C-alpha cells in the first residue's frame, strides 16, 4: 500500500472523480490564468508518469485549489453548483466501480476513462459548460 507520495512523487495527489475525465480533454482553457497553469501542471504530471498515484475524491482537490469559484472548499460557481459537481463525481465513481478515497495509478486512470462508453460520458458530462471545448467529450460523443 502506498503511504507517502506528495505531488513530487511521494504522496498521492487528490483529484475529484469528474476531474479525471476533464484531464483527458484539457487543452489550456479554464476559469483563470492561475487555474489553467495549475490544471496544466497536474495534467501533464499525471499523463507523463504512469506509476504516479491518484486518490480519487468527491470534494475540492488539487485542481480546485486554484479556482476562483472555490470558497471555503466548496464550488460557488452558481446555484447548487457544489452539489451538482459532487453528483458528477459520484456518477464517475459509480461508472468506474470505485469509492471516494480509492487509489489508482495514472495508467489505470487512462484505461478506465478509455473504457467509458459515449452514453455514459454524455450522461456524466452532458451539462458541463466545457463540453464544446473538451477533446475527451468530443472524441467520445461526437464520433
């Protein structure tokens, strides 16, 4: 069992369940410059290191940390956004047969997201404001 892997490789990085989908289609867009830089750094680290571990969670994560909509560890992007985003996280966990707190490697993450059907991706990401710019959503759902 992995005990101590920080973002430098010694402790798992905490990632919201729905963000594991977002990272697959990320292309440099986001809520602020600080958010974009952070998302790019985390996405690149995870994609370039197949043995890097991720702790999949349903609350604010290492990506949210730099989002201008994060207030007191809750998304405040709009009405009911905190619960709506958590519902997306729970849907992803259900479809990947995981629980919040599960540890997966970067390699496993890619396998899991590659195996999601277009129908499931549409259900999870159907109301996402980024879907028209998300390469993952476009590839999965608009083939």
